[in-house]
């Protein structure tokens, strides 16, 4: 590599799980697995061109059943997100996270390769759903107005959620 940059490596026998939410009317787990295998063979991320980001898909996809019934009052996010307006009550617990995006491809070397910063709720956020809303498998919204260089640029502010049921809210029993 022509520059010095810290990198994190996992031992070869390390296994990592990936959780993917799919619409089974549009695709299936086998196609997602095949696509991930292709990505892993060439590398993923900004340093793929110098040989980083390679991985192998091991094993077969497994279905994870999550109860998203109306009895759950809260949801726990698995990645950073920008919650949709009106989806949740005022009760929300999260750490703000600022994503500083960059364009790729030709715009990466243009006069303005940067996207506008986006303030998100970091992974592990907990939101109380509104009583009139059912709990979905994901939360968040699409982001627009991110780029002066390319106004049609959009971003993803979505996260898969896991339902929670807390008896008395998150502040019960916490002493200030």
C-alpha cells in the first residue's frame, strides 16, 4: 500500500454472523449468500483495490424468527439509523452518531468528494413505538439533499430492529 493506515485483522478461523433482512417476494437467502460470496472473493471496502476486505461465506443461511407482535413496546436497533418522523413516542434512548460520507467513483476525485454530514442514532438505540403503530422489522428513512456535487444522491438511514418489552420503561430503578 502506498500509504500508512491502521488495519484490523481477524484470525483465519474467525466466524462472524451477518444478519440480513430480505423481502422473500423479491429474492431469497441463497441469492444473497451467492452475492456475498462474489463480493468476498474480490474484497469489500475502500481498500479492496490493495487486497483488503476479502472474506468467504461459510455454511448455509439460517432463518431467524423474531416475534414482531404488537405486545412489544420498544425496539432495539442493530445499526445506526435516522428514525422516521411519527414512528415512535418521545421515549428514545440513543447516542448521537455523525456520519461523514464521501462519494465514490468519479466524484471521489472531483472538486467536492464529500457528502453533507448526517446525524444518526447509533447502533443499540432503543425507541418506544407509538401505541397506534405496529412494530416493523426495520426502522429509519431514506436520506436526500446529501450532495452539492450530485443532488440526486440518496443515503440509507435504516436499521433492522429487535423487539423489546420493558415493563416500566428504561429509567425505572435508575438513580440519578
